[in-house]
C-alpha cells in the first residue's frame, strides 16, 4: 500500500459521506467528494479536508447520470494523481406503501443506489492499484426488514451484496478488496435522530441508540486501512444490534 493515498467519496457533502471524507483525510488521504444539490456544503467539507493538511476536491456529479459518475472517478484520478479508495456512499431513500411506488421511484432508486455503484466501481477498477479498496454503504435493511414501506430501498441495498461479492472475485486477483459497510439508523438529514420514526428505530436496537456518523466512518476507515487487507466480499454491519 503506497504511503500517499487518494479517496473518492460519493455524496460527501453531508451526513455519512461527509464524516467518511473527513475521517479518511484525518487518516492521511487526499479526498474528492461528489455532491448533487449542495455546493456550499461540499465546499465546507473541502475546506475542512484542506484544514487537515490534505487536498480536497468537490465534484458536482448526480449519481443518476451515468456519464457524470464515470467522469467523477476519472477526474479524481486526474486531479489528485490516482485513486486508492472508492467509497460508494451517495444514496436515496424513497419509503412508502408498496401500492404507491411509481415506476419513476423504482427507476430512480435503482439508478442511484445500484447502477451508479456498479458504474463507479467499474470506472475505479481502471485506476485502483494493488491494495485498492471499494467500500459501498449498504444498509441493515438489506438483510432484515422490520416493517412495511421499505421494499424498494431494501431491494436496492440487497443488490449491493451480490455486486460486492462479484467485485471481490473480479478484482481479488489484482489485490483489490470490495466490501460493504451496512449502517443501521444513523443520525443524518435522511434519518434524523429526533424525527417522527426515530423512537421506534431506537427501541429496535440492542444498544438503545442511533449511530453517530463517525461510527460508520470508523468502519470505513478500518476496511480502507492496512487492517482490512484480507477482508473482501463481505458486509460489516454497524447497526447497534438492530438485526441481532
Ligand atoms: P443524507 O441524505 O443525509 O446525505 C446524502 C448525501 O448523498 C449528500 O451528500 C447528497 O448530496 C448525496 N446525494 C444524494 N443523492 C445524490 C445523487 N443523486 N448524486 C450524488 N450525490 C447524491 O444521507 P445519509 O448520509 O443518511 O446516507 C448516506 C448513505 O448511507 C446512503 O447510501 C444511505 O442509503 C445509507 N444509509 C443511511 C442510513 C441512515 O439511517 N442515515 C442507514 C443505512 C444506510 P447533496 O448534499 O448535494 O444533496
């Protein structure tokens, strides 16, 4: 593993992605992030990365746009001088009654949560050296669905499990690992710890608490680091025991 390492975190302007980007910067990496709607927040994250003495780049790239996804990977490698770690974090949650899911809902979710992950991973594979890492943010809802309204989201996150096992096999011969970090309820704009459904989620955990975004960043940092060198094709569940 080279001393100087470069990461790309998709959806790094807020929430889990921002925490991951900052943690990887703290661990010594230069970090590019993508965003779709929030240039100001993305700039703030880049400023924080630079404040840590690392290089940062913010790239506008809608994960629903196939060309933009691939271009973001290539631009990271070009501007920062390579790519060692891809974190597929950008994701959307469209929850609701099965009967009300539209074709657009289904297409958008599968495009952002699944297709973009595959495209970014494929593009990253052209740059990643031996020791490279692909880490995708899944969900504990991929393997246990505690209530209604989650069919589409759970399907999208479950798809990452098979994809990641495939990537592990495709890229293992080159010394590249592929894994998932699967969060449970994590306090972000997507799922605020004081939101209407929060108490039920908290009650469903073994530990009685939400994740902090840094809990997820720590798991990503482990898989991205030397300690994760022989972990591939698997899922690290960080859900405070919800699925226990
Ligand atoms: P947030 O909604 O809080 O943040 C989403 C981030 O992704 C933002 O940076 C946003 O950019 C970016 N993003 C959203 N859509 C796109 C898109 N189409 N293209 C590019 N970037 C996009 O989400 P979280 O931090 O909570 O979630 C991050 C990941 O973790 C997701 O994959 C989610 O499914 C997963 N997860 C979250 C859980 C939770 O409880 N929070 C639990 C389990 C999994 P911008 O700021 O520009 O809008």
